[in-house]
């Protein structure tokens, strides 16, 4: 039942970490925003939903202590952001009504296919009573309204943005798929004269041009200096990207099946690569993914714009974090 927590927007940095239940509470100020002080007790109260998570997932000892420290750093920044947003909401006369919170509560329950009572019961298991859960919803609704008022009209998603996002997904997937490649490798011995390296580079350029129309295996047999693959048409075999040197992996990831690379400079010489096979992709086509990509890119841009907006507001007032 962790899903409902994510829906109301808990920070990924904070999720899963909390102070130990047995820690001694010593009241002190942990942050100041203008004339508003955030107390250690405020911080501990907000950390309660994560106590269950940390006891379930983080072992006692150094790892737990590090998790607690990281949690505090993330959570105090979240509280500061919330105070700044609250001030901005007051200035913009943006409010959230009890009815809107009720409607949001019903939506969250429906999205999780449970009743509101069941949702609140699950919240209590994580340390949030009904009032605290409703307050968390109110804060999230206020943030959404502020974003709509201050930022929404400034966000534009272009076709290039979508293509870049799809290409990133494609590369990430290709890094995990098995593939078969071939190469023509031209060796430049360590300490070889500059003239030798230049001559090898010229041959590599010639191979790269010829590879677009010629039999790659024949080119490997004629030009390659790699004795282990020259006789088999330069075939390197089937492998994964993690198993090949980074310069080669970077080039192969960018190739489509049947495509040949430009010349690749390696520590021991030069290479021209051809991708022979790749495990079948499970990604939808660009056109099929276009709508979802648009939503993803929009959210990413909105998140970045919100961060920039909050940082600008921070600079306009006194903010001091003492944790």
C-alpha cells in the first residue's frame, strides 16, 4: 500500500527514511524563514510516516545512521520549500478548501481501488492520522494550484524535446540488450611514429567509406590487424554493453542493426564497427509513445521550473537552515 504515499507527492529523497523511535527529543530551531522558525519537533512529526519504512528496509548500524542523516537533510529542505510556497500562496490569494481536500481524498482512494476508510487506515499504519494525511493532501493541492498560477503558461514542449526524450529511452534500453557486432581493427603500436598513426587513420577512413557499400567481412579479412576476428569477418560475437570497453559501447549503442560507424579512436589504434544483430526492443514506436512522452517531458520541465522559481523566492528572503 505504499502507492498512495507517492500519489500525494512525498519527496523521493525522504521516502523510506526516519529517525529511530527511541531518539531523545531536544527542542531547538532547525530552520528560519523570515520570521518563521521550524522546530526540531516539527521535523520529527513530519518524519513519522517514514519510521515504518526505515525499520523494514534499513538495518541497524552505520547504514541506518546514514539514512537518518540523509532523511533529515531532505526533509528540512522540503519544509522550507513548503513555507515559501505558503507565503507565495497568501500573496497570490491561492487557497485550498476542505471540499477540495475531500475530493482529492476520494480520488486517491479510487486510484488505489480502495475505500476512503481503508486509505486512512493504511495511512495510520505509516504514522499518519487522518488529520495529518488530509494536511499532506492540502499542501500538495496548494502546490499544484501555485504551479498552475505561476508557471503553467511558461512551459513549452517541442517536437525536438520529445525526440530527445525518446532517444534517451532507446539508448537506456539498448544498454541492456544483447547484440552481435563486427569490427575492422587497425593497430597502432605504442610509441609508433606519428606518420604510422596517420597512415592507419587514413586506412580506417577508407574502410569506413567502403563499409557503406562493400562486404564488411571482406574488408575485415583485408584490412583488420586483429588476428582473432580477421578470419571470421571481424565478428566479435554476442555480448552486452557492460562487457565491452566504454568507447565501443558508446558507439554501438548509437547504431541501428546493419549500420556502420565512423572511425573510432582507441588506445591501441582505430576501429570501424558494424552492428550485426540486437535483441528485439520492447519499446513502443516513437509515434505510439508520443503522448506519454509529452506528459513526461512536461512534468520534467515543470519540476525544473518549480525548482528555479522556489530558488528565486529563497533569494528574496532570509532563509537559514541550522540542521
